[in-house]
C-alpha cells in the first residue's frame, strides 16, 4: 500500500502540471504512453515488439494520437492521422507477401486492433484537453469517482458478483456504488463548471460514462485473465502498467466525443 500511495503522489505531481499546460508537451507524453501501452499488449500476448508488426503498431498508434494541427500541417489538408494510419494498415497487409506467409493475414488483425484501441483512446484524450481543461478534468473525475465509489461500496456491501470469471472482486453493488459516486461528483462539478449540456442531461451522460468506464476496466481484465497475467506491466510500482491506469479512460473519451462534449 505504501508503494502504491508513493507512486500515485509522484504521478499526480508530474501529471497535473502536464495536463494544465497541454499542447505539445502533453501530446508527446500521450504518444509515449500510447507506445508503452502497445508494448504491454504485445508482451501479454507473448509477442516481440522489435518486429516489423510491432514497430508498425507503435507508429500507427502514434499517428492516431498526435493531432494534425500540431504535427501534420505540412501535408495536404485532406490528409489526417486516420489517413496515415491506413498506410500502416497497408504495410501490415503487405508483410505476409515478404514473410512468405510466416506472418499471415490473420496475424495482421492484432496489431491493427491494438493501434485502434490505444490510439483512438489517447487521441480523444488530447482532443478533450484542446477543447478545454474543464472537459478533460470532468472525465478524470468521473472515472476516479467511479473507481473509488465502486471499491468502497463493493468492499462494504458487495454480495453479487459482477463478472466472476473475469474479475472476481467486482460486485454489482460496487458497480452501482461507482455510478452513484460519479453522479454526485458530476452534479457538483457541472454546477461549478458548466458543460455542453444542462445539469440533468450531464447526469444521464455521467451514468453512461460510468458504465462505459467500468466496461473498459473489465475489457482489460479479460485480456489479463486470458493471457494469464496479473498486471499489464510494472512501470508504475504498486499500480501495474499504463493500461491498468488508463483502461477506463480509453473507453470513456471516445464516448464523450460521440455525444458531442468535444
């Protein structure tokens, strides 16, 4: 527990100024975290990252994460990060030709899916910050309050398992407690910092985001259960890897974008 607290404090000291500053420093760090997350997924699957498909997956992820307005303005206006990402997909599709089918069409799916999963999540993280610090902080508070509420309520009142085969410690009561906690935080937050929609609409959206965040957590838990690992990595002592910390956010930010919050 002591190690966990120390890591959390140090991470917050470094992370909070970064998201306040935003712009290029945040974009570079998000790209680095995205690359580490790709490495963690490859490692979980037992694949080497120092391979053509591993390197292409990292490049594809970074191309999705970095915004065009900062990094690709020298290219024609019609070219976006998504366009560049498709070039990576094409390169992966060509690999079976040169590997004489040692790397097959089926193998292409994993690096493409990994890049989309990680790249799109962090891309929307940056987009939220570009819209406004209050939008980014809203997402962080919703995810954090969901985690804390789920843990506290689940620990005290948890009886019925939520997904016993994937994450045995999670309960339905804890999940509902997480949603309730997020709603309280959302109510207070939106009264102080108004968002795109009115308070009632934001409460309804908060329920959605809290559920989606918990699904993101369960998705990553299912990966770890399938691949037989406890944590996605060990870069954060006491907390695991980058995916362990960002799994919920990687789901929440795209949904926030879909409903028009940024």
